[in-house]
C-alpha cells in the first residue's frame, strides 16, 4: 500500500487508498482532514501556532494560522467538500515538562491554535490525542479514515 | 567571512565539549572520551528539520535554556543504550531501566556537561551564559528534536554547533548541540572581530 510521509511543516494528501504518516510529533500537532464520501484525506504537521512576518517563504503547513486553510484548499482540490470535512488531531505534547518555563507550553499553544482554526472553518474534531509529555506517530488510513496513534512504551490507539 | 565564523564556532564547540567530556570523565572515575571533529553549520529551517535521521529511534534528550549576555538553547542527545551505560557507570544500577533514578542521574550528567561547556565559552568570550535546570525526555528522536527546535523558536535559519563524542571500550556516544539566538550570536562574532556575520 502506498505510504506517504509528512515532514514537519509539510501538507500531503491521498485519495481512495494508501496511508499518510507523520513521525516524531512532540510539541507539533499532526492534523488529518477527511471527506468520507469521496475518500479524500489530507495530513499536516504544524510546528508553531502563528506565522511570522519574518518568515515570508515558509511552507504554509508550518503554522496553524496558515496551515489549516491550506489543508482545506488541498482537500477541495481533490474533490472534497468543506462541509463534509472531519478533523483528527494528535501531538501538542510537552516533552520537557520538568523544565519550568513561564506560561503555556508550545504544545498547548499549538493545540489551542489548531482547534480555534478548525472551529473558525466549522470543521468538527471527531478524534484527538493531544497533550501529555510524550511523542507520537500518526498513521492515517485513507480508505477508512482511521488514524492510528503510537507512542514509545504505550498501547497503540485509534482515533 | 562566513567560513571564518563557522571555523571559529567549531573551535568554540571543541573547547566546550572538551570541558564537558572532562567533567563527565571525572564523574565516571577517569573514563576517557574521544571527540569527533565538530560541525558548525548555518541551516535553513527545512535542513534543520531533517537534521535528525532516525526519527523513530528512542533517544535521551536533555534540553537547557541559556540566558545571560548570550541567549540560546542547548541539547544533549544520546541513544538510550548509551544513556543506560552512563547510568550504570554513575549509579551502579545495571537494570537498564529508564526509571526515576536513571532520569535524575541523566539530568545531573546533562547539567554538569552543559554547565562545563558554557563556562568554557563564557571564559573565552567574557560573556555570561547561564544554563537553566535541564529538562529530560526519553522518546522518539523526531519528537525530541522537533520539540528542541520549537523550544528554541527556530524560524528561518539557525546556527547549529554540534560535537559528537564516544568512549573507548564502552558503547557511549552522544551529541552536544548549541543553538545560540541569532542576535546574541552576532555579539560573539563582533567581539571576536568577525564582523556583522
């Protein structure tokens, strides 16, 4: 089966079948958008919540505010309807939780930003596995829309 | 100019890591470490993201925030097997288990190594570089590295200074990586007559 990898900041998509995979989600958030009726799936791997003016040539998928809209466009280009899209999320952890820094961790900031963007576009979040202090790997099966999340020393879960 | 700057950084890395491994050697009753020629590279974000290759390999990551005249971040990354050898040499615990005791030993090792590294750099440059309490994580290399880059707020590009070391006779290897904040990094360059960078 075709398996495409999504690196940090990238957005990738498949239609009908195959697997989209992203590895090494720490404070980053992996997001999947899925339209079940046309079997279109898009995956993103977001690094930080907000785009920077100083980062003009950044991949849109690097930031939540530019990434979600770019993912929706990609889904639509493959024949998905925005009104049918459903989202799943994983990641947004705080690996160095004993490192006491002021304020909200980057993982939490990422989760807030991604959830706010999805709400803004009216896309329901039907599965999520976010937070905690451990890294995650996400595999998105396009035929079924199932997302498997694995972590070191933990049982795999499906969201 | 860029080349001169990177050469100088390699020298800094060599000295920093030299002090760090000497401190480690003293903790481990004289075990000797070899340093591999250090790297200093200016990486774009995409290159930095790809810097760690085996994304799913389980590694120990120790992460420190540097404050003072030169701000930045430091990471000490080592394979979990190497970390367990260090824990055994330090505590006598040969269970190979990543328990609280092992984590606290690793935190202490990271603390001493990174403090020695920064002290050496501070002395050479006369700029204050103070480490935070170290954060420790045992996880997929990709997740750790990604969290380091996000923690250091690496946006466009980053100067990455890396030294690899290993010990003869024991399978211990590791990387010490310094990610100075771009503005403060210029201070070092200016101070040393290397121009505006």
